[in-house]
């Protein structure tokens, strides 16, 4: 773990997916709307549904759609079914420059890991669609039943898998767009860089070691 003032060169970089590499909000919001319709629930405005993007999806069903645990689990099954049948394309609009940056980091020999609250099966499909799978040493997401969905739990599992591959974890950094990324990484002593182009607000950057406004700034912070 990081025991000094965090700065590059990084021994390993953890990336969030939604809101960091990809702009997946349109696809997620569309599936959420259809999920709520299928369950006979009112559908919030798209601006409200953006709150679902980033945190564990079960939390969104409970907090945004006011569902109890049983209803949220039922909604999760509907949502996962839609995601499985529609493919990754709706979640694969990439922020300009991010594919090139990921490939540049990989080419520089820096181990990369994905740590996302998106279902791992779906994250694998998205990265395969973007032809980025080979750039990541570890791809870790939430479990299908959401027992592993909190960002701290996803980061923990990613670290376990990285250790199993003897990746140097002495100087880690997390890159994300929401407070969940900053806090989830901090739970394991990992500093975080916040990207401004995602779904978070400036207030969510509390605790981040840096906030970057462009992919060029992120490149400077990582390479």
C-alpha cells in the first residue's frame, strides 16, 4: 500500500469505468426506465436517474426509486436481463482520448486494473467491445447478486487479484469520477484522482489528491 506522499511513477493504476472511461449514462438510464416501467413504478426524469450511474445499482433502486430490499432485488433481475440481451454498445461511448490514454499506459508497462460497480460480466463485454481487455491485468466489477458492489469491496477484490499476479502495489492510484471512487479507494489506503468529465459534482472530490479537467491533464498525472 502507499505509505508516502503519493506521486508518479505509479506502480499500478486502478480505473473506474462508467463516467471515467465511458459515458454510459444514456444506456443505463434507458434500461432503468424500462425496468421501472416493467415493474409498474413511476419513472423519474432522466436528470434524476443519473444518480444511478456510478454507485451500486441496488442502492439506486432503494434510494432513488424508494424500493425495499425485496423489490430492489426483483428490479435488479429485470435490469440485468435487459443488460444481458442488449449487449455493451449502449454503455460504450468513450470519452475522447481515453482509449488512447489507456493504451499508452499499457504500452508504458504500467499494470492497470478495472474496479467498477458495474456487473463484472457487463464490464468484460464493454472492454472487449472497445478492444481494451488486453490492456488490463485485472478486470473486477460487482458480482451478479450485488453482494460485491460497494466500491471498497470491488477495490479489495481487485487488490486480491493483483497480488495473486505479483503486481507491485507499493504506489497505487485510483482514477474515478464519483465520491464512491475516492472513498472506496481510501478504505484501502489508495489515493484517488478525480476526473471532472463524469457524473460527480465538485463536492464529491473531497479527499482526492487531484482533480483533472481534461484527458491531457490526466495523462500528465499518470505518465
